[in-house]
């Protein structure tokens, strides 16, 4: 079996590629090394996978149809895992058109190529942000979606709508996975856990948005990629599939609690600077994962303290 992973040099994409290789699959990775964060980190992310003969990597942009077509013509792709995106809620408000272009145009662009293939299977990385400021917790896949409150969330919601449309019109088999704040080694440096651990380690200030009560369902990256891999396996067996699953930890943690956990892990107090909650941030994310447990055998195994320790050990070596 051969999977094509978009965003393969990113945080989740590089872990998923390694897992798929470990499980004996062939992997084709593509990434444009978007400069949203240091591309040299992304180049390091794929070093291990590149040592494997079953891994092929191409640098290029999703929106380049000729580039995509040349890859799908060269390899028979059994399933595409579409992770490439401009990620991040706050920066999406500063650069709306870049997010709309990469995340919406990029998603449509890849489905335009998949619809012409013998195997039309797609796993799409959506996000917990599609639930917006939902007051009903935990978030269930069947919940009516309230309004998106950031450009990023709107692009993910739109991505889900487009996958549904391509399923209906062109019979793509699709699983949309709503990921809940993923963390662990190689995490995007703009995200809270990465910033908190590295700033605490270096004795630098961390910014605490709001009064510390904002909650996130932090989910360890290995649990997430296990869930994505199960979705690939499920699609391989199913025809006519269109499904949505939450992949979270189902255990939300407040920012104050997270900071205490970071201090315990690093063995130092954090220096905290308070700021108002930025526009676009929701007050809580909390995944109901019953559907994923039932259909993907998904079971998060790494709790926050364990995950922080593994991440911190990795960070000390890397930096
Ligand atoms: N990390 C999280 O907490 C989280 C939560 C919810 C959803 N997601 C989604 O999961 C996916 C992976 O996230 P991540 O944290 O690994 O982000 P990441 O930024 O580390 O990885 C995304 C990769 O996509 C690449 N990319 C962006 N635009 C591209 C384009 N036009 N063409 C080719 N490559 C392009 C980037 O260079 C990057 O390497 C994204 O779709 C993100 O929206 C992530």
C-alpha cells in the first residue's frame, strides 16, 4: 500500500510518515516548506524518513496542479492523507488570504487530482476549531456547528464542506479527522506547550492569555498519528465512505494547570506576563471520542505529564 502525505515535513506529517513506514507502507511526502515557521526545522523533521527506501519526498506546492499530477502519474497512490495547511488561529487573522489560498484552494486542488485516480481515498485533517464557541461539551461530531470565529477555523470548515461535495459528486471516500491541540516533539514552535517549555527552560517570559481558565484538550502526537493511521486502514476496507471523527484526549486542561505541569517538568518557575485573550481564541476545546474509539479503535495512551516529559527530554537535546 502506498500513501501520499501532504504537509509531510510538518509536525504531524513527519510523525505520521515515520509511523506508516514502520508499519510497512510506502510513503510519498510532499511539502512546500512554507516559511510560517523556520523551514530548516521541517528539513530536520524528514531526515529520519529519508533514510528509508520506501520514502520519497517532493518539495512543491499543493496549488501547483502540474506538480501534483506528475506525482500521481508516477506513483499509484492508494490513499492520500491531506495534512498540509497554514495552521494557527491568531496568524490567520493577520494573513487571511494566505490561509484561504493554502487551506481552501490547496484542498480543492488535491481533490481535483484524486477524483481522476483509480483509488479515490482521502483522510483530511480538520480541526477542533470548527466547533467555534460551542457551549455544549464535550464536542460531538453530530453537534450542529456554531459559527467559526477565526479565518483558520472557517478554512477548515470549508475544507470539510468541499470534501463532502467531492464525495457526493465524484465518489471520493473520505474521513475527516478533527484534531484537538496536538503536542510533542517537533510541535510547531508557535504553540503554547512548545513556547512554555522552551521559555521556562531558558528563563524567558511566557505570555498567559486571559486569567488562565482557558482550556484545551491537549493530545499527544503519537496518539494522534495512531488515530490517523487507523483512519487510513479503515478507508482501505470501505467503499462509499464519508465519516467524521474527533481525535482528542477527552481531558481538557486549563492554561493555569498547564503552566504548573510545565514548571514541574522543567523544575523551574515560569515568568508570566498577562495579556488579554486574543480574538479568534475559543474558551474551551473538549473532544467526545466515543465514535473514534468505536470505529478506529482509538485510545489515547499518553497523559499530559508523560507527554510533557517526553517533549522536554527531546527539546533539551534539540536546542
Ligand atoms: N497541530 C495541531 O494542534 C493541530 C490541531 C488541529 C488541526 N491541525 C491540522 O493538522 C495539520 C498538520 O498540522 P501541523 O501542526 O503538523 O502543522 P505544520 O505547520 O507543522 O505542518 C503543515 C505543513 O504543511 C506545509 N504546507 C502548508 N501549505 C502548503 C502548500 N500550499 N503546499 C504544500 N505544503 C504546504 C507546511 O510547510 C508544513 O510543513 C494541519 O492541517 C492543521 O491545520 C493541527
